[in-house]
């Protein structure tokens, strides 16, 4: 356990940041799963709606620092490519 006041504060801050990051990452993960499920089912309308949710969640997670901006861009690009491939 932490011994100093500053170390105790860092423990609290880390706990808060971990919860926030986990929430943001889970939103992105769920959005990605829903896109790929919609593509598998052949439902282009649902895939487009899920893509909007993914783009929003990924950009917010990158903005908050849960992961890097290029990771968000990569997720969006791969999702868009899979939707385009399925609709072609």
C-alpha cells in the first residue's frame, strides 16, 4: 500500500482513470462487434448505424486518451472497408 499522501492520491487517480478507460474501450469493442455482426447478417442499414456509433466512440476514446488516435482511425477504416465489401 502507498505510504505518502501523494502516492495515495495517485492510487485514487489511477482507479478513476482505469474505470473511465475501461468504459470507453468497452463502448468501442461493443460497437465493433455490432458492425461485424451486422455485416455477417447482411444488414447494411444496421451496419451503417453501428459505424456511426463506432466512429463516435473511437474518437471520444482517443480524445480522452484511452488509446491512440491512430488506433481509432484504424478501427474506423477497417470497419468502413468491411461494410463496403459487404455492400458491393
